[in-house]
C-alpha cells in the first residue's frame, strides 16, 4: 500500500492501471460486460452487434480474400472510422452515410462505424448504373460517402455531384491482430461506472432502442427505387429470429454468396453469437467449392451454413461436373462432408428450379431449403433446425440403422418449393381477394407452430389442414417490420406498404404482395400479385413460367410480361437473360417452353438480353 501511495504522488496512476489490467485475465472483463448487456436486454434496450463483438475479442469474425480478422480488430477499426464520421456528420446526428463496398470485412467495419457514430448506414449496390446510384444517394440526402479503393472513381464522381464528403478505406485501416491482442488494449475500451462495465466512448443502449439503423433500397426498382428504413430494434428482432430458428452458436461458420444488402440480418445473427463468416468478393466456382469443403481451413472455420441464390447453386453444379464428377473418390468425399459437416444449405429471394434442387441433392446428400423473406421483414418463413451442431465424430457408432433410415426418408420426402412455416417470433396469414382471413399461423417462442384453422366459410367443406388454401401472404412479428420514420425531414415509408396499412396502424400485418398456398403446415410461393395473368380464361402465374425457363442451363434469369389482348385477356412474353457465351437462340427457347409447359402457359413473345 505504501508503494502504491508513492506511485500516486508521482503521478503514475495510468501506468498502475495498465499493469493491473495485465494481471486480470480478459475473461473477467468479458463476463462483466456480458452481464451488463444482459441487464440492458432485460430492460428492453437494444445492444447492437458491434457491442456484442467485445464478448469475443480474440475469435475470428470474418475471413475474406485478404485474410482473417478478429472481432476486436474490426471493432477498433470501426471505432476509429466512427471518429472521422462524427467529425463530418456530428455525433448521434442520424445522418445518412452511404457506402460502396464489396463482400469483405470492410463492409462490416463501415456498418459498425456508422452505428457507433450514431448515423444511418445506407449501403449501395455497386453493380447498378451510375444514374441509379446518383438517384439513391441524392434521395437520401447523404452527407458522407465511404468507398473502398476499387470504387474510388465512382465515389468521387458521385460526391462531386452531391457535394458530399468522401472517405476512401482499405484493409490497411484495420489494425493487425498482434497489435491489439493484449488485455490492456482490451481494457482501454471499457469503462466502469457504479459497478457496471460499459464500452468506452460509445452511445448508450437506450439510444439504439429507438434509433434508425439502415436505409436499404429494394432491388428491381430501376425507375423508382423504394427505400426501406430499418431501426436497430427491427434488425435486432430479425437477428433473434434467425439465432433461434437456426440454433446458432460460436462453432458455426457461414458462407453467404448473396448480396450483402439482403443478408445483413443473417450476418448479424452469426456475429452476435461469436461465430464466423467467410466472405467472397466475387463469385468463383472453384473458390466456393474450396470453402464449402473446408480445404485449407482450420476445423473451427469450416462452413456449417451455406446461403446462396439459386443461380449460384446452378453454377456450382456446372463447376462440379467439370472438376469432380469423374473422380469417384471426390464424389464420395463431397457427399460425406456436406452431409455430416454442413447443418444447412439454403436459398431465398428467388425461385429455385426443380432440376437444380434434385441434382444438388445427388451431389451433396443435402436439400436446398427455401426461405421466404423481404428486405422489410428479413427471413420469416422457412425451416427450423432441430439441433444446434452436428458432427460425425460425436455421433455414436452404435446409432440405430432405423434412425438413420428415417432421417434419409425425411430428406427424400422434402420437395422443392416448400417454404415451411413461420420462424421464431413470426405470424403469417393468408388473405382472400375479398379481404377475408383464410388461415393464420403463429410461432411465438420458436417451438411448436400454432397453425390455426382454415375458415370454413371461405373455402367450403370441412376444416382440414390437408386442404390447400390460396391467398395473399401477410406477415407480423414484434418489432420485425419497420414503421415509417422521418430522417432529414423526409418521410420514409417501408416499400410495399399500402395506404390502408398506414391509415390503420392497429393492423400490424405487413402486406407482402405475394400469393402463396398453404397445405399440411407448409407455405408455398405461387406468384407476385402483379404477375397473375388471364390467358383464354385460364389463370397463369408468371413465376411458373419463370421457374421452368431458369432451369435451362443457358438462361440466368427471366422476366415474364403480360401483354394486354382483347381476345385472350393477355399474351405472354418473356425476356431471358443469357450469359455472353451461351449457345442458345430464340427458337431453342420456344422449343424448351413447349416441351415443359402446357400450351396456354407458353409465351408467344420472346426476347433475349446478354448479361455482363
């Protein structure tokens, strides 16, 4: 004690704090911080992902083309960038900060830095035309544009027209793992007050309980991009939904090959629990297979969840046929690895061709599970995983053959197009074209789904869940879907929200604009309400035509059009997106349609566009 008093007189207090921090193991700080976060959440506050990162400082958070980055590395980089953002926009000013970034660790850094500074993150899709990017950045009145080096010319051109500030960020901005690994460095990011440990120089959790977090523009709205405003509470609800539905834990590793704007909730879910994510900047079939199979990856970073668009599965199958299909040892290895090491293979936001589904199941022994979601809601319909982790090494060798055969039977019983049931915390219902409620399904706690009853007066006959009900899908969930908010004196309303919904705030259901069927506890997507056409008295769903055409190996995407016709109601037309090297012409597309579709569903007008 005498020595300590003399040290205080010599003004060595900071040195004493540094030494004492080294004497305390990092785990002690982490447990106190975890307790603080738990208290905030029990008080109905929101603890954003960047704060949760401090619970897993030395664990790998993101692996990208440049290397591996721990949670603490990304946190410190985000905090440093947040200071620059606050100097330009002002702290907690809720200004819109736009950014252009590929699928890499810097995307996470920029998002976190916006939130630490108290701003709204506005990610832009770099593949859009310049006019589209300018329109989006202008409509949100951005104060700052952040970009990575590959987008610097684009960012400079945008900022000049908008008269906004610009920051160019590269991977060198992130500190090395060695430079931030000490306990003293970690302790400097914490502050104690009234016996509680908090993250130093960050906004309190009650700020995030009400603040907006992200402004995302819906895709496929070229002439009129629709902004979707998500609050921190919206994102937190979407994250919790996935954590509970997928039984996520720190041993999980996710490989998403999908737009970052569509997977922010899935990314947040895996990072909230201390797992890690593998990000690939551009799709490459060889690299994707290497990541899936865990080649040159430590066991803790081997993929357990794979999320991809249907076109990615299609391209991976083509790569498999070239690389592995003739090697019997690799064929067997791929089936065994995927079946026992990967817990989930899934897709969302697009139609999955049946041919892709069945070929993928032959290759990997896994189903591609389809999930339903929108940017406004996150993923809300799908399939809950029953077990948190699956590893062949932990499976007893004396497991009964009957249980193995039953699991294989369940695998084979699943059929493509099945969207499953509401995920944790989600309520889904179908509404008739007259506005009557046909059926409502609830999953409040993540366990058994309450499937309700089909309304007899709406469909006739007995109330039997085996009957098929068709109606417009509507979604509800506590804090799941954003309400309209004003930012920069501009009223932002979630896309696809009808005027009726705004006038009746007590109706918490979000109108998706999609027609779905319900049977035996599962939902099935049929079509968008705008893609239902009448052809010679028959009702035709545009999605059915699209699903058939995208199963063709040389067609990447399809748009189905209904051309008004006085005699037939509509004539059907299609625009097919084909790759530059595609060996296909209009006659081949017509022949393919007539081979796979009944005559009244076959288009009569055909166009092709070559993709970039």
